[in-house]
C-alpha cells in the first residue's frame, strides 16, 4: 500500500517525514521520495527501492525545510524506478504532488495535456494531476481552487496531496471517492497528515479523519475541511490512544471493519507493478510464465482451503472463459489423497493468505512430485508457499488481522483475472483489442469497490434483520456461486 506523510510547521520536515514513512513500512513499497520547500524552492529527493535507499540519498544530499510531503509507492502506472517515484513536480517546478490510487481517465487527460504542449517526465498517472493544477494556476486561480477543479476532473478512488512553493503556508489534500485513508494530526502551531495513524502518533494523539469526497487545507494554525463542491464541513476531532493496537485501528471500531474498507487500497496494490494500462498488457514477472510454458500447459489444478478455495472457484470461471484452459478446483486436504492426474503438462496453483497452510503445502508437494509446474498466490511475503513455488503472485494486501477474510479474498480474484489475461495472451487465444479492453477494466476496480463500500449503511440494515435468523440460504449462479459459498 502506498504510504503518505506530510508536515507543516516551524520544524524541519525531513526527519519527521522519514520517521513517519518508516512506521508505514509494513505497507510495502518499491520506491520512496520526499519534497520540502526550502528557501522558496521545491527540493525533491526520491529513488527506487527500499526506504533505506531514500535515507542514504538524503544523507548524501541533505535537504531541509518545511512544509514537506513524503511517499512510499507500489507502482501501478510505470515501472518501479526513480523516474516514476513520487513526489512529482510540474513543469514550472513550483508545484508538487503525491498520490495514492489510480486515475481512471489518465490516458485521456495525458493526451489532452500533451496536445497543449505538456512534456511528461514519468510514466505515471499521478503526473497528470500536477499538470492539471498548473493549468488552472495559469488562469490566475490560487492553489486551493486549482486543486479543487483538478480533484473534480480526475476519476477514480484517489488520495492526493499537493504543495506549491508560491503558497508555502498550506498543504492541500483530498480523499476522492472511498480511497485509502487520510488522517490529519493536530499540533501546536504545526499540523501533520498521513495515510495511516501510526505515522504521526509520536507527535500527536488528536486527529481528524477525512471522509470520502472531502478536501482539506492544512496550515500551521488551522485545518479547513470542505466538500469537493466547496461546502465547508465542521470536522470531529478524535483522541487516539497511545496503545499501538488502538492506533493501528484508527477511525474504525475493529480490524474487521478496517480491513473491509482497506479493500479499495488492496485491490489497487495487487495491481501494482503488473498492469501496463498504456499498452493494455499484464506483467507477472514473479510467476516466471513464458510463452513456451503457457502453450505447454494443458490443465490447471487450483488447490486451497476454505475462503481461498472459494476464490479459486471464481478463478476457474475466469481462466476457462478468458484463457480457454480446463481448470479443476480441489480442496487442498483432498488433493494428495485423490491421486489426481498430474504430469509435466499440468500447473498446480495454490492459494493461501498465510502461505503456511499445511494441507495446501502438501498439495503443492504432491503436484511437484508428479512433475507439475507449481504456482502460488500468497499474501505473506517470504512464506513457504511462496518459497517452494516455481513462480508466485503476491497479493500485496498487507497484514490481515480480522478473523473473517476480506481483502485476502478479493485480491486473489483480481490476481486470477490478471493470470487469465496473461495466459490467454501468451497462448494466442485472445485478440489484442479484447485484451486491451479487459486490462482497461482494471482501472475501474478500486472505484467500484469504493462505491460499494459507501453503501455500508444499507449492509448494516440487512445485518440487523439477519442477525437473529437461525437458517439462511445463499444463492448464486456462475461467478456468484462461489461468492454464495463464501
């Protein structure tokens, strides 16, 4: 998950940002960067790789100033590289942006801006945001109004943070759609912002949680919250306990609720580094799937337990429909006892959140013993299911603490959709136009999930009716049959 930290106040922003980003390391990243306003100029430091590389870069090339913003990135548009790392500057070098999410209409915006003479310095969708802001600033608008018009022009579930060297007294941020969180920390003559509470807990316990479709103007002395339409909102300040568990839950009542709402971000993150929206292609480098192997495989077994098995049932529909390969789903505890017909023309795909489920690991070993290519879709990095597989897809959803699965169910659905497209492409069973259409649909996913979560009050009404029901029958057909099981 992308991590964001910001600071405005009398102190040097650089160490505050770096320390905050360290507390978000559990989110994962492939690059990191920061920007501060120093002596009237925007100074940016960023690099590909782990946060430690950014820290080394700042040590070698120090930068001091305030306000400042920082970012750790999972790449969604553009390969992981220093060129594509956030923050991104506009052409004037006077405005800078970081973003968490996917700009669904970035291709149209990029073409439009390119026709106006804008030269892009990265392959990201994020850069369109800063160029739009600069376009509006060029008409005489101030940063806040330029940002508001930009926020209303970009589509999708996004968190955006902006600064301008010409208006160094403010940071502007917005939560567009039901994207990842924005928490604003309140201090004395200084304020903070972050994508998650732990990043700022060492500085303040008083916070404001930005709601969907709201923007905030953060200065040293105050925080002004408005809707994206310009209606002022009176926010409620919350006091968060120093207890690390309470801090981690943030605005949510429990981890179950938090992880339900993290599905917008987890869907975005599982796409990270794997989707080329410009060319309409899927890239799964860790799977080690070649054209030769894709054409050699004649059958796929999906094996898993419980929730992961139901996700596999969805994968069966997707792979068979898109890649035209026969797929069989076998509960992992039964796989080795059923003496499945497996050989070197078979792939065994194991799905596991933890990557340590004993039955799933045994099924993988059985597949390997019989000569199959063994793949895994797994959430826990470095787990055994990841290590023993010939290739893998990481869910990239972050830790799942709640008992009932949420993001570790929906993420592998997206992963299997991407696998189906890649298999179809390598096997030559899908036309280029259809492939690009299927890939383009992935841009819509986070926002669709976010709009679904905005109906939480409706789900609560249904839950109140069902909570005392003794027996309930769930019905589903096609793709929805496994959903009914789950």
